[in-house]
C-alpha cells in the first residue's frame, strides 16, 4: 500500500487519492452502442450480446415461476436460514424509513402538503462474474417492496450453463421479486430502460455493476430513473494503537477482494502501527483464496495515511468521503459528530463492514468515489415519488396575490400575473364581474382588468378592511 505521512496541521488533499471513477470514455462509448442496439433490435440484440459476452445461447430470458419455486429446495438449509435472517432485519430497518402523505392547513385556509406514491415498476441489477450476490437482491428488492412497488424485476447474467444461481433465485422469492430474467451487462440495463419483446420497461433501475453497467445507467438516465452510478467499492479504516492490526488488515482485505479496482484506505497515528498492519496483511494474503484480486487492489489502490491527531484523521476521512468507514478507536461513538462524509459508518472493533453488507439492516448500496459528499445510501425514498398538494381558499389567494403578481410582472410573465388578477377581480366584484365589464366596454374579457388595476384594487380592499377593524 502507498503511504502518506502528514505533518501537524497539514491537511489531507484529494490529490493523494488514485480514484479511477465509475467508468472511462471507452466504456461509455461501448455501453452507448449496446444500449442503442437493444433499443432498436430488442430480443434479437439481447440474444446476440448474451452469446458474445456470456458465451451462452439463451432461448427464453424469463425464469419461470416453477424454477423460482424449485430454487428454494436447491439452496442449503443453512444458507436459506441466513438469507431469511438477513431479509427480516433489512425489512425491519427499511420499514422505519416509510414516509406518509401529509397536508396542513394555513391560518388563511390554504392547504399544502405532499402525496407519497410508490413507483409502478423497478428493475434491479444483480451482478455476476467474479462472485454471486444474493445479498444484492435483498438490499434492492426489499426497500422497493416495503415502499409498495408492485412490479419488481431482477436481471442477472446467466451462469455458464445458462441458469441463475439458486441462492439468487431464493433471495428473489424472499424479497418479493415478481420477474427474473437471465440477462446481464449493459444490454440488461437497456432492456429495463426501453423494453424488448420479452421484457417490459421499468420506471427506475437500481443495483451495482461493472464499468459497462455503470456507463449504461448513465446513458439511459433521464429516460428512466437510476439510483446512482456506482464505482469500485471502497473502505476507510481509522485505527488507533488499541486496534488489533490483524482485524484491521482483514477488514481492508474484505473490501479489496471484491475487485482489483476496489480502494482501501487506512488512517492511523504512527508509522510503527502502519507496519504492523502491513505485516498482518502479508500473513493473511497467503491464506486467501482470492489473493490475486486482493493483492492487486491493495498494491494499486491501497493508501495508508499517517496523521498526528484525531482532528486530522477526521479531516482526512471527510476528504476521502468513503463508501464504508470503520472507526477502530477508543470511544468511537464520540467522534460521530465530526464525520460529515461517509456512506456507512461502522463504530468499534466489533462492527466489521461485513455485517453491513449482509445482516445489520441498513442498505449496502452506498455512494462511492467520494460521492458521499452529497449522496446517501439506497433507501425506501428511492422507490417512491412525491407530488405536491396545493389548495387555496379565496382568503389565501387574496393574501398571496400581490406577491405573485409582482414577481410574475418582474419576470415578464403576463399570463401568470393575469391568472391571479382575474381571480382577484372576481373575488372583489362578484362572479359576473368580467361579463358585466366586458358587455359594457365591448372588449375582450382578458383585457378588462390589468395587473396594475388588480393590485390597486387589492391594496384598497386591504386598507378598507384595516380601517373597518380599527387598525
């Protein structure tokens, strides 16, 4: 791992990082080509691309209900129980995020509020390749189900024999997924966004994937909603001298084994402790069945930052804005207030990032690449939309009319102002005010009253009301 040693009061800078981003220009160009091919050719493109990239000839992309039901029997009872345990805790956490529609009535009678409505359909992408991720099914589908989404579609690359991992299918059953399709990569994102003969389009796409999946999500964004454009996974561990170097090392490796591009950061307080962690890494790497991936990640993307003080450690964390942050320090909870930028925060040595990946309850779909500066974990909010509710009484319109008309006039939007002026004229002069004035003046009713006249009339009415009340 690279090492940076800061002097007292020396700030950590972004230029110390070696972030690659979610995708490069080549991936974006390739993904855009694939998206357009699927958009124009539908299932034919899906079949050709699946055979080209996954080396599988798929006759039917839809996984049958019979296959879904049978998958549960093919998963070991221990794994099934673990998935069920995780699902219960994930569901419980996300049920606490549910928002209700609300309204309130102002003193002048105006009613304002928000109507919360579930999306009609969502598509979740579950990666294949280096590993299989039933946990991703749970983390994406359960919040959608809790939100009330009726159609939840899962797409995932086929295995070498053209099937889907039984644990992924079992997770789909547990999480309320309504449709499963054996298609992956950028072509799956395109199918979800625009639809094909086999796959109806969805309203929003969530879930992680490789650079081509991330690029495809960017390409379709706007035509369909997306959760985020996720880059390589990352962890930052802050460790003081009380932290067990072996535990810190294995937690760094737990992130590094995902991907050679996964980023691992250690922030600590002495060169000697940094060397202890690196010694522990060397021992543990020899035992890892994913040593090649893990070692490359640590060598290429790993960074140790040695700082003199906790204040500098927290400043470093906030600049990194990591996806996962572990605090292996005494009284870890005391420092929570100083952490501004992190996707998920793990406090204390008994809280490895792995519990957040699987069973703790909070979502493991998190902002990467420093986007925790402004982004949040996947939540129930991603699967609902909110409509504003506005209902004015005559009294409320009268109270706000002058402000509306003056702002609209300043912006040069005549009809905006007139839409209020005409209502004010009706309010002050009766329901047939326009008809009577139009008949008398033989002119277009739309020109009967000017915005200036309406403002003057309102001001006079307000003065008269004040005089009558003795104000």
